[in-house]
């Protein structure tokens, strides 16, 4: 029995120490592809494949050959060159009289992300719509050239139309797709000063304090609410002259512009001419009118005026009927002037005059010119423009005696005269009778009476005219 037991142990021992069939794999590898960082020591990665004996197999003499297997050498692997190397390991089990060759792939890979060396503040002016972010970052990579490093910018948070601070995300990728993320603040600022534009000359009336807003246009490229100061401490509104106004505009970004402007204080109030009358009618040929007579007074708000500042212009032809204007122009020391007009009417208001003698008419005369011996005269119109007519009469040419005839005379202006003329109808000798002396005496008395009546009527008319 003891012999059988020893035989069994011997057989088992023989089985364990005999070569293993090829189908019986006693080795295993965890990682056949090894990534090696660029520039690292290859020796630090030799154990990464982790070749071990499978469960159930124990060989204290197990070892690995990592170099010079199948003519591959570790010295060939250069970790400073991005490359893939095929290398071989050999696993040896002396106990089981077996070995196995494993293919190991070493991949030299850049695993170091780009490095940001420095950052610059990103401050841009309002109105700028694009940013070259590469100008604000200084970066490098251990393997990839700077121009080959890819920059991906996420700037969707930026509103270029509103000033403020925004954050952008920038990703840097090298050729090995290693990534570095950077967060930068973008500050949009308004550094443009407000614009001050003078739209109307600063000519101010004396004693008036103006609203300067109406003289300026002040705008800003961004802000609508501006703080504006009109510094008029050097302006004397009471005294005409030239002064300095300082205008300062500040926007909400504290950008400030300040400008100096000339303010002209002037006496803009016109002097005053007061005429006692603005129309006068003068008789034609009247040459003695005093053109200073219509002036009641001259005055100004800032100075005393006299006739030296007064100009009288215009012409009047006193010998021609018509309408004429005389202009009174008053100008003060500051150039303000006012003007009044006097209308001068040259007119004819004098009636024509008639002169005549007693009209002698023979008894029984049939062809009588009642205008014979009448002389018409007028101060302006000629006889060609005067209308003379017989207004009425009661003459009986068949009966000798004293009669009267009335004349009416008009000139072109409608002035008229009404005159009465004595008419003597006398008897011819051929028809006188023995009573001639008696008739002659009667006629003489009647003639004297007529003459008396004529002069009486004329006297009354003259009294009526006066």
C-alpha cells in the first residue's frame, strides 16, 4: 500500500515537471499596447504589459526577457519622437520547460496639454465687433508648434452692443488633441468722449440769461443721459461785450469733454422813433416844410440819442402833386436801427379864379358868346384841363336891362369856383323914341343899382370864403 502511494506521488511530480502542451497557455498579458508620454523614460513603462502565469501554475523560477527578443532592442525606442514601436517580450518558465513570446506595442504619445504662459486683460472699445484672442494669450506646447495649436473660442456670452464684463472660454488643442481650457474676462468699455457741437452763434441780448441747451447739440456714442455744465461765471449779461463760456459734458462712463466758446452780449433792442403824425398834406408849391417837425422823441434803452444818430431820407417834389415817403432811420451805437415813415401828400386844394367885366349885349342879339371876356386862372392846372360852364342866367335880349349870368369852374382836383357876372342888354339907336332921355335916365339908375347889387353879392361871397 505504501508503495502504491509513493508511485502516485512520483507520477504526479513527473507530470508537473514535464513540458506543457502548446494548447495549454500558462502565461497571460494584461496590456499589449503601452502609451508612453513624450520624452519620458521608457524604463518606467516596461512593466506595464504585466505578463504573469495563469492560475494553477506556479514557477518560482519564472522570468521575463524584455530586451533583444526577436531582434528588438529597447535602445531603439526614442520617446522624443512620436512614433509606434513594436517590441517583443519573452516569458520563460523553467519549471514547465516552456516559454512564450509576446508582442508589445509602445506608442510614444504627447499627453502634455499646451501651457499658457501669460494672459493679458481683454479690454475693447464699445463698437468693436471682433477680437483676436491670440493677441491676449501667450502659450506653447512641448511638441506642437504654436501656429499649429488650435484655438477654439466660445464667446457667445458677449453682447458687443452693451458695455460690461463678459467671460469667454478658450480651449487650446495640440496636434495630439491634448486640451487646455482657459477662462478670460472681456471688458467692453466706452472711452469715447461726448461730442459738443455749437449749432447757433452765441449772440445774447443784454440783460437776458439764455437757456444754453438750445444753442448746442451734445451727443454720445453710447450713453443717452449726459451730465452737462454750462460755466458762465465769466459772462456779464448786463454789459455788452465778448465773454467766454465753458461747456463740459460727462457721460456715465465718466468720459469728459470740455470746450470754450465765445459769448457775445449785445444790445439787440432797437431804438425808438415816435412821430407826432405819420401823414401830412401840403399845398403844391409849398416849400417851407420842416421835416424835423413830425418827430416827437428819440430814445434807446442803453444810451442817449440825438439827431446825429438820425438819418432822414427820401425826396419830395413840392411842385408835382403826388404821394411821397420820407424815412426816419435811427441807429444806436451797437448797430440796432429802427425806421418810421412819413407819408407826404402834395395836393392842390385851391380853387380856380375867374375875372371878367360886364357883358354888354345889344338888344335883339342872336349870336351871343356868354364866355366872352372871361379869364380863367389856376395855381396848378392849365386852361386845357379846367372845366368852365354857364350854370344859369335869366337874360332877355329883347328887353334892355341889367341881367345876371352864373359861371361854374372846376379844375382837375375838383376844386371849383362859382361866380356871377352882370349882363347889360342895351338898346340900339335906330329904335330909340322921343322918350330916349327918359329911358336913358331909367337905364342909368338901373345900371347903378345893378352895380351896387353886384358888389354887394361879391362882398357877401368873399365873407363866406373867409
